[in-house]
C-alpha cells in the first residue's frame, strides 16, 4: 500500500508579549507579570505564563476563540471561564470549584494579541499548521 504524499507545513510562527494582569482576591488585588504566547504548531491555543515571585511559573492554555467570545459575554467550560468585567476589563476564572483564581486583564490588549494570532493562522486554516506525523507514527508503532 502506498503512503500518502506528505504535504509541507507552513513555517512555524511564534508570538509572545509581556502583559500585566491582576489576581483579584476578596480583600486585595495583586499585580502579576505574565507572558502571553502563541505558537502556530498549536494553532487553536494561546498560553498565559504567570510569573510568580519565588515560585515556578504557572502556565494556563486557553482557546483563542474563547478569549474573544469572553469579551462579549460569559463563556467557558471546566476549569476555564471568561467574562467581561463592568469596567471594560476581562475576567479569567481559572481552576476548579473551591480553588478558582480570578484574574483581571486589559480586554483590548489581550484581544489585540489574539487578533494577531488570526493574522498568522486564519480561522479555518488551523489544521494545516499541525504536524500530525508524531501522532500517526505512535499509532503505527
């Protein structure tokens, strides 16, 4: 049986941007330095790296379309929920029940970053950017 001809993948693209966010607690708001990132080989997701003082960084992965939807109204599933805040900010509710962190960020700044990911990998073309070869090889072996 002949092997299907491998199609070449588009060149990978990476975006990163530092961004200040805030952890909103019941009694205080704490500034958190973060890095928002995107890699075209994982075209549906963006990552937010929370740089915590004296601790290892914490990484959360979010669906890029969900981030834009969260600016318009409540959205999310499982441990990731987003919703617009009354002050024009975006709230990210991360974690399970009883251990959920509320993170506030600049809605427009994050949306601008996400829109940049759609310039690199337009909606509907994501699958062309994924390298399926490692998965296929593991299924064969």
